């Protein structure tokens, strides 16, 4: 009888340990989503707003920071568009870009017809890599590429 009781106790303990592991994994996923959104806000949105103010005369930068279909996504993203202004009308043919955060924490910028470019990791709060890429994209838009 004691062997049966020992086996039952070991089974209960194993089940509790498994439930704790699942709970910890869910908490990590929530933390990752929050970290990714914070990185996007701190680095990407701040850089886009600064760029928008700096080049307001000839190039426009528009952001879509909260796409509806990704509001609860575990890997958040931000979309933005860069286009050249002509006179009082904005040029319709601009390029749309998406900043994606992968589960590994790596951040990339992609656009149709462009190979995705890595711009950092959410663990790194420096914005130099994203800002450099953004400057290149703005220069291309100003040239009309």
C-alpha cells in the first residue's frame, strides 16, 4: 500500500511542477509582448516622430502604430509609410514598411520588393541602427526611388 501512496504522491508532485512550468511560460509570453511593444514605442515611434518633424517640408512619414488585427498579437509590429510631397498634394506612390518583432527578440524592417533588414534586438534600447535605416529610406523617398 505504501508503494501505491508514494507513486500517487509523486504523480501529484509531477502534475504541480508541470502546471508551474506552463504558468511560467505564459507569464514569459506576456512579458515578451509587453517588452516588444515598449521597444517599438521607445525606439521606433520616437524615431519616426523625430524624422517626421525633421523632414516635414518635402517628405511625409505616416505611422499606423496599432493595427487592429494585431492588437493582441504576441509579436507586435508597427507600419509606416514614407512618400515625397509635391506642392500642395502628397505623392500617392510611396512605400509602406513594417517593423516586425520576432519571438527571438530580433527586430526587422520589411517592405514589398525589399529584403527584410535586421535593425536590432528589443534588449538593446539604442536606436542607431533603426535611425540609420530610416534615414536611408527617407533619402530614397526624397530622390523619388
